[in-house]
C-alpha cells in the first residue's frame, strides 16, 4: 500500500520549490488529491505531464471534426494517427471498466488552473517526438513486438482483472512495467521513460529560471516517473541536452535499404526467370502480382473497404512493394478516403465508437484506418509469400 510520502516529493530548483505529485492515471483518489492541493491556493504555477498537442486534445474534444483525412494520408501520417486511435480506444475501454477517465487528474488540474487564473505549464516532450525517437531507435523486431501488443490490446479485447484494476489505481502496475521494460527492452524504456524523466526535470528547471520564476510549483506526473525524476533533480539536464532530447533523429536507413534490396532482388529473379525460359519469367511476374495484390486486396476486403479500394489495392501492392518510398496502405487509404468521405457524425462519435471492436467497421473514420492497416499488412504478407514462391520456382 502506497502512502502520501511515496507519491509526493518536494524538491528545490534554485529559489523555486516544486511539489511533485505522482498520480495513477485511472484513479479517482488521484483526482481528489490534485483538487485538494490546488484548492489550498499555495501554488502560483501548475505543471502537468502533457505536451502542447496532448493539452489541445484533452481540452478541445472537437478537434477531430477539423481533421483532413485526405491530408493525413497524403502526408504519410496515417500510422501515427492509427497509434493514437488505438491508445484512445484502450483508454476508453479502461475508463468504462474502472469508472474514471484515463488522465482525468491532468484534465482537472488544467481546468482548475484556468478557473483560478494560475500559471499553467506543460512539461512533457511532444508525443510525436517521442514516437519518432521510438521508431528510429528500436530494432525492427522490437517494433513488431510493440505494435503487436498494441493491436492485441485493442482488438483482442482481453478482460482486465480486478487485481489489475486495483494495481492501476495504486500506480503499482506502472512501476512493474518500468522494471519489465528495463529488463527486456532497454531501448524502449530509455525513450519512453528515462528520456522523458530527464526532459520533465529539465523543463521544471527551465521554468524556475524564467524571467518571472514562480515561487511554488505543483507538478503532476505519473507515479512511475518519480523513480527517475527525483534523482535527476540533483543535476538537471542543460539547455543543450534538453534540445537534444527534443530533437527528432533522422529516420533509420536500414528499412530504406531493405526495401530497395527487395526491389533489386525480385527484379533480378524476373531476369533469371526469363533467361531460363520466357514462360517461367511470365509465371514469376504472375506469381508476384497474384500473391502481392491478392493478399493486399484480401486485407482491404476484410476491412470492408470500398469495391474500388479493393481493386486499387490489387493493382497498387505489386508496384508499391517494389518502391520503399510509398506503401500500399497509403495508396489504398487515399482511394478509400476519396470514395467514402467520412461524415460529420463519424467524427462526433469517433471517441465512443473506437472503444468497441465492431464499430471500427461501421464508423467511416475508424474503418479508413482499418483499411490502411490491413491493406499494409496484406501487402507485407504478399511480398514475402511471393518472394518465397518465386525462389522455389527458380530452384525447382
């Protein structure tokens, strides 16, 4: 059982006193604790574990209505938005099960800060930067493990036990997850937890050194972050290090070279096939088109994509699989977004709909991302299946 001493730490940044409150993001007790501290009127600054974009999302629930789906796919941001949708779906399911909206204590802190005209600061790193660093700094297999776990959490719909719920309310589960990350996936722990611990300490130090520094800051962070933040206060990160943590590293070239490697390999196999016999060369091309286009079209069909999208996926996949700069899912997503433009009602009910598995096929916005996901997955399966078949035919 955690006590207040475990979740409340008072630290000093120069002349500024900072009270760190470690919250459990799904606990009504955390909401009440945040309210009681702010109501005292002792603090002239409220800091929350949010970034500007997440602050906008939780305070402006109608932001989905202004979303240009076509631009999302054109600018290749569909995967990032799909991850956000999946996380929102999981949080909504959790909130329905527990009875407290995930992150409600942060929302309440923002509301009270604005009501009482108290200085409000967001101290977390931008979520897009964190996800970008995660994608570029972890291995391909670790990415698959993360993505598989995320998809399973949303689509499998495993029930959350009473014991897990109580752990979540106390914040203990977060501590155990931190330890598990450190043992099995150290790179992920470093990006998702350690770097953000440093970043938030750096932001608090930065606020305390601003032209008009607050005297007392009340900072709300997840309970698991206290483990890394409190020791970091002794030697806060410099401005240069803070800028480094906030920088998006260039994308890894490994995937790029693998993509072009597949392209060269498959085209080389076609050449080898035609040299053996024109009939074999033609058969290899048919194999590539049928397997690659077929699996991609099947994925689009399972997502209940528009008939035109299904046809487009069949012809797009064999070509996009030979070009690592463009994915089949993006092409099919663009076609689907044109053929079935989401309605205003789809955006208005999106937050509720994504928490239910069947509604991913009924809400046009959610189904659009389902088309993107399953078409991409189908194309990937088709690429490796076709490649294996081509090799077998040449050897045989």
